């Protein structure tokens, strides 16, 4: 059971939601920002280290005996396609709120403004040889936030770059061409998140950055 007067961070809420609540030892958290500051420390400095053992126990419980995979499966099954501002995103908000209520947390939803982008009709990529004859047709999918193509599509040479710095340096070459960002994840990194983080900017910002240079 978890008794909390104030949850000081989202990580605690997520850890609790991922745990089997009956297995977590009782912990009481207080809002240190509203406690009277002890004389031995400056009033403006918060002593958060005293919460570290309890936070570590919550995280260990969530990772070792939690229900993270079950929660993730439920989210992906009940609220797929969660682009910002979409129907799927709203379903995900409602799903998460109910999941936290089921874990014994008090939940309050508030309206917010978020960017919205809608994917148009699916298109395809047609490769032509030097003489203009078709060489191959490839399925493609617009990433969220992509700039729309003209109604008649785009026909141009392909410029291959590895990062945004190179793209900006070759901006004059990029004008009027299709930009292909081609930087794979580093296979030598043991931390897969670090490897993904080193390449994901192509996915998240590639279309917008390419549009800036034409």
C-alpha cells in the first residue's frame, strides 16, 4: 500500500502504477516544499536525498515485479496510433487515467492545447533511371509533422546527407531535390537507447529540416 499526501514527481506515480500495489511496503511522502526548513540547512535548499531509499525501492519493485509490460500491451492495444491531437491520443489519455485510478491514485485531467497533424492519402515512391524509365516502386509513409507535397507529387534527384549540419552546409545543392538522411544507429554502442538517440533526430525532425532548405 502506498500512502502519499503529495507525489513529488511523475516517476513516482509511474513506478507505483507499474507495481503490484499489495507488494509495496507502506511509504508516506510529504511535500518538502511546504515543510518548515530545519535550522541546520538553508531554507531555500530542499533535502531530497532522504527520499532516495524509498524511491529506489519503488523503482526496484516496478522493474523486478511490476506490470510494465502488461500496461504497455494494454496501451498499444486499446489506444494505438497516438499522434498528438488525434483520436488515438485522446483514447491514450483516458486509458492512462483509468490505469492510474486502478492503481489507487487520484487523477485529475485538465484541457491543454497541443499541435495536430493529419496524414493524407498514402503514396508511393517511384525510382526512374537516367532515361526516365521506371526502375522500381517503393511503399512510403509520411512521418508526423511532414510538410505536404504538391497535389501532383514531387519528381527530383535525391541528395544523400548524414546529418543536419551537412544538410545546412549543402543547402544550395538541396534546393529542388529530395533529401535522404542516411545515418544508421551506431551498432557498437551497448546502450541501445543511446544508439537510437544518436539517429532518431532524422525521424523526428528530418522532414521539417529538409523543407527549410527547399
